[in-house]
């Protein structure tokens, strides 16, 4: 039986706010920005998240992003954040997190976080939303050299979960 998807994009599909499957105990992932993944088109990132969710006993998975613009390569991403996309993204994130209070969020945005000045600003707002629902953060496998949580695609099964101090990371990276 095909999974029931949670999926929301903007009207012209240039932004994706959420993709996932429905369940009572989802692996909630905070990634950087979406690429091509959809319910009818899988991507390597979606495959990795699916496998890790299943390996660790989650019954579903949900991917949210710091910024919702679809871009497969960093050079395709906006230089400045679109305020309307940011506002809608925050609304969707709040809606999702409100359904799973006291849950853990997998920080999985990778080093591209440092490539746009607005990513830390987006993360700051998302952390405020997550704090409303008493969410905690974790990362999978080792952190990158600058303590950035690794992107969810570049991981090996079995690397394990570790607590992630998102407040300290944000303090260090917010300009």
C-alpha cells in the first residue's frame, strides 16, 4: 500500500513547504531547501530519510526546510529571501510542529547553511516556533568541522543520534 503523503507547495511548484508521510511517530527533519522530491518523484534525499526513519523505528517521516525555494544546486537559490515564502514556510512549520509537541527535530541542513546570509535568520524564527511546542533537536552522525549538522543525504546507516544544541549553534552563526 502506498504511503499517504503530506505535501504542500506553492501554486507554481517553485517552493515546497513540506513533504512526508502520515503517522503517529514521524521522524521530523529540518533540511536546508527542497529539490525535486514529490510524492510521484523520489530523490536521493527522500530515500535516505525513508531508510533512516525505518531503521530507527519511526512510523513515518516529515521533511521541512529552512527555506522552501526549490533548487537542486546552490547557485540556483535566491540571493535574498522572499518574505512571502518565508512567511508561508513558518506557517506550515508551525502547523506541523503543533501536531507533534515534545518531539525531536533532526537538524540536517549541512554546510550550505553558511552560503546565504538569510539561513540563520530563518533558523532563528523556526527555533522560536519549535520552542513553543517544547521540541528538542538532534543530529545524526558526526557534526561537520564547524559544528554544522550534516546534510541528511551524506550519511551512513548506523551513525547514530546525538543531542544538538540549536540555541548555541544559532548564537554562533547569527549575523
